[in-house]
């Protein structure tokens, strides 16, 4: 029996209109009624998740949320931080210099804001601000405070150009940080110990839930670690090949209520048996 379900948001929980369908909403509520922990596990900043937690009633006592690709685990009822992993000012300087060398736009977050040091602001930075409802600010490198704590930095570009950039990132940098592609135009950079898989593992252990009692549902590269960790890894039909290959089960697409289908097949029917 699965006791915790970790669910990615974009391309998984949400359809292409960034909406939770009624079918998905009802399946989540039924699973929660039966005592299953439903945990949104997203690359989004925490401020970009609150409205969905409220909509899905996942902000009650005992609810948790994972944001910034695992860099933040938070109690969704009290907003108490369970764990947090951040990049430093030195990391920012190094990663900014690498972005300049690779000729790739970059943006980054603190707890409540999105920033860019690119005077010509990328359309994908504007998109990120719109999707997450995070205020966007331009800051020069010299204006970044020395004590800044950064949950996540991102290289962003047109898909073909970003793929070229990723291929040019030296392996030593990929070993130094957690680097994952979350969308064709987003390449995310985090603390080396931050990942969705590590965050789900930590939360499950804290709650006394065994690995085999965890289900994880996702579609993109930043979901791979939790798909591999979970007792049941579920890939969306619209998932990238690597996710489908790692998954134990493939559900329907995010536009065909795939999260609801997976929960009905793997949780609700099991509980009814």
C-alpha cells in the first residue's frame, strides 16, 4: 500500500493550460481521505505553489510540500522549513562567469523574488516570472549581497541553443552541482545534495514511511531521481524517454488526467481490493 505520493507539477499535475482538472482534483481528495500523503514536488519556487496547495486543500495539518527541485522542504500548514539547501554568493559568481563563457542567459531566486543580471532580459525569464508569480528584478553582479542564499539558479535559452550549452558544461561542474533540465528551455542548478529524490527520501523517513510505500509521478529530467527512488515510479505519457525507461508504470498524459489515472489504478483500487 502506498502511503506517500510525490507529484511533479508542470507537465504532470497541471495540464498545458496550467490547470488542475476536476478528475485529478477528485482523485487527490479521495486518496487523501484514505490517509495517503499527497506531496507536490516541484522545481517551482514556493511562492509559485501556494495557490495550488490552497486549491487542492493540501495545506492542512500534516501536509508537506517540496519546492525548488528539492532544495526546500516545507510544512504546508505552518510554513515551517523542514530542510533547506542553498547556493552562496561564491557559487553565484562562479556560475555567472560560466554563463558568460557559454553565452547563455541566467536567472536565479531568493526566497521571494526572481533576479537576472542580464540587461537584455530573456523571454524565458519573463515566462518564469509569469508562471511562478514571482516579482522579477534586474540586479548587476556588484549589487548581489554577499550573504545571499540562492535556492536555485537557471540557465535559460531557446531549446536548441540550451542543448548546445548543456553539452559544453564541463563535467567537473556537473559533479560540483546538481544540474537538471526541467524543460526544453530551462537548465536548473542547485546545491549538490539537492534533488527531488533526496527530498522525498528525507521526508518519507521523517514520516516513518518505507521506500516501497512511496509513489512518485513525473515527466521531465528533474523528476528522474524521485522516480528512481520511489517504490513505484510513474511516468506521464508525455514524459521524456529517460523517465519512461526508469518508471514502473506509464500513465496517460497531463492533458488526459494522467495523475488521476495513476492514483485510481495504483492506490484507490488497491485499497478497495
